[in-house]
């Protein structure tokens, strides 16, 4: 018997275990999103303007940064402050809630960086075993 599907996603889709999982699914989707993590990590140092964020976070499009900031603001993790200057100045900053999330996000990033060689080795071994099947 040979497996039909050889490509395994990092996070397989599937039903949630219960109501409590469903209740936090949207929050986990937000804080687990790649761009949200980068924005949160970047804002740990203090408020930044949109273009500063865009320059710091390499590879993010203007549209994706806008959508990410909007989602983080909606969830109460980031505040947007408009200063009445010409042109208007807009700063983004972590809220208290966002600063509380920054530590776990930072710890997760450090863990991922520290274990990246092991994870890459495991992926290579898995792929090699499954190519032969």
C-alpha cells in the first residue's frame, strides 16, 4: 500500500476539538499570521510610521501591510494615531494587549530560530523517505 498524498502541510486543516477551540480560532489565526508576527516584533521597539514598518519588514506589500495593521488594530493589538500635520503623520504602536502578546511571539520566534536546523533536517528525511514510496 502506497500513500496517495506525499506533500504534508505544516498545519493540516481539520475540525476543531470543541467549542473552546472555535472561540479562539480567529485570534490564533491573527497572531499566528506571518505578517502579524513581523509587525508585532517590529513595534516592540516603539511607535513607527507606515513606511518605517514597510522598510523594516522586507517583502511585505503596501496592501498586505495595510490589511495586517487594520486587522491588528481591530483586534486591539495596535493603535493608529493620526497627527494633524501636512502631510498627515500616522504612527502605529502596540497597545497594552499587544505588548502582552509580544513576549510569547518573541519566545516562539527564538525557539523557531534555535531549532531551525533540526526542523530542516526532519523535513529532508521525511521527504527522502516519501519520495521512495
